[in-house]
């Protein structure tokens, strides 16, 4: 029940396309859902986060869609660029619990 | 604010040796978490410290240990190194933002065990 399942494991999209990465969770007590972006040899960087009181959040070209009833959330990257090629991780936590529960990651490649 | 810093950035050790990695969190952050990341793997949680106390520990052998100092800087130690310990070790500092903790990662220490 503590797991966060992320899919797909890898994704190749043409430049300008909209890659979509999905995550699903079981624990309804989760109330904070961040996405991280990691480039090779670097630490993950917080990209965008959402709480279950909203269904969508946009920051620049990155959008999180949240479906509370389905217990799913997804990351969309608009007008994707080769520079967006990275590994993306979703995560979840509950209340003031410091510990994030991580998805397995999605390796995204944007082809020029 | 300066970000999370980790030293050293790269390290090569031999099996059986021990190693100490250091992490300086973002100023004002009192929580520090450590993760192990191996190629193609996700983030494996090692442990988390808050105000010098270990609050939680992941499923790693006792060879992995850590501590936090009064200035929130943290160290992790791995004793009797094994080849399988080769990995990127990531430190993250956290602060309560509203009702949740936001984690910010350092660049990591790349440990190679030969």
C-alpha cells in the first residue's frame, strides 16, 4: 500500500510531442505528489508538485494532472525539447511525514 | 541560498575499505536524507536525520551508518565495502513547506568500489 507505481519505464518522443508519464498509488492518505527530473550524473531536481485539492497544475511547459478517484497522477510535457531528455521520478508523501515514497523512474528521450 | 553540497564528488575505494561521505544541507534545513542510486535503479532510501536524531532507516545492512551534527551537516559511513556498494549516493535536505516536506538534492557522490 506504500508503493507508487510509475509507467512507462522508458519513453521516446519526437521533438514538439507531448510525453505523458503516469503514476498510481494505493494509500489514500498521500497528500503531496512531487515530480523530479534527473540528468545523468546529477541529483534529482524538484520540478513541480501537486496536492489532491486541485486536479491540474501548470508550471511552464510542465503540467501535472491529478485524478483523486482513480488514485493516479501524471506529468505532461508540452512542446517537448531534446533538453528535456532525462529520467523523471514521481513520488508521494502523507501529511508532515518527511519520507517520500518513490516511483521507479521513467527514462525520457526526446528526438530532434 | 546555496544548494545542497556533497563532498567528495567522486571516490574510488577498494573492497574491504571504509568510506565517509559528507553533506551540507541548505541553510535552515534541519532534515537530511540519504539515498543510494545504482544504474537503472530508482532511489533507495538509506536513512534520514532531523536535529541530530535518526528518524527512519531503510532496508540496508548495518555497514551503512550516518550521523548529523548540530549545524545540520551530515555524514554517512560505509564500512567493509563490497563491489555492490558502487553507486551514486545522494543527499537531500528538506524543509516543511506548508503541510509537506520538500526535498532538495545535492549533486551526489559517485562511489566506485574495485
